[in-house]
């Protein structure tokens, strides 16, 4: 039975946890490889011949880039939706003008993990280089700088600051300040009445 290493519910749970952790680690390593390949200009993008729009243009792109150290094989080939220049600018504009949590997704590592299609669209339309048709390496580029070039009027300063995670004490202090402020507002309202 389950005590002898059978398929009890707990064993199934832990297999699922392990599988999710391995999958997550794999996706993070692929995201890191995407960012590294763009910085080095070691990626190529070609229009997909298998996925096309009604007008005959490619609806997807095939991206090839080095897998990175410690991964089997040499290159990753991934197909992603082909975003036009205007679509890319519209997406970036929407996100950069939204709340702080959404804007954090615009950091290169986060974007490469969460939305490879937007990541590759920024790399393409933002002039991050890549491998040329003759096989020679591109100059590479910074995806975050490319975003700023694509949407020049936006405030991109948040990309130059570290992501800050509040400690439990800082969160408790904020909660305390909020409670004190609410109490003061209730007292002021009571005195005004």
C-alpha cells in the first residue's frame, strides 16, 4: 500500500510539487537564456512559414537562441506570435502607465519569463540586434533600453531601481500607520459632527 511506497495521496501530492518545481526552474532558466542572448546579440528571428494570417503574412516568428550553460543541446527554437511595431508600442504603453505591480513585469527578466512574445517583439522592434542572415553576430542590446526607445514619453525610471520587497516589520509598521491615520480621521469626523 501507501506505506510501502505505493501511490497514496501524499506521494501523488509530492510528485506534483516536484514536477511543478522542475518545470518552474526550467522556465526560469529559459528566461535567463533569452535575456542573455539578447544582450549578446546571439539570437535569430525568422518569419514562420507554418503560421500565416489571411493576407499571407507571417502570424508567428521562429526565434533561435543559445540555451545557456548547463542545458542539454545548443539552441532553443521557439515559435511565438508575431507582434507588429504598433502592437508592441501599445502593449508597452498600457503596462508602463498602469500600477506598480504590473510595471514590474516590464523588467527584462520578468518579461522574458511571463511573456516571451512581448520580450521578442521588444528585442526585434527595439533594435537589439541579433544574428544577421549571413550568420555573423549582431551587436546585442538591452531590452529595457529598447522599451524606453519604443515609448520615449513614458517614465521608465522604475527600471533603474531595485525591486523592493518589504520586510514583515516594514509591513507591520505600514499597517500601524494606516490604523493610526484611520483613527485620527474618525476622531476628526466625530469632532466636526
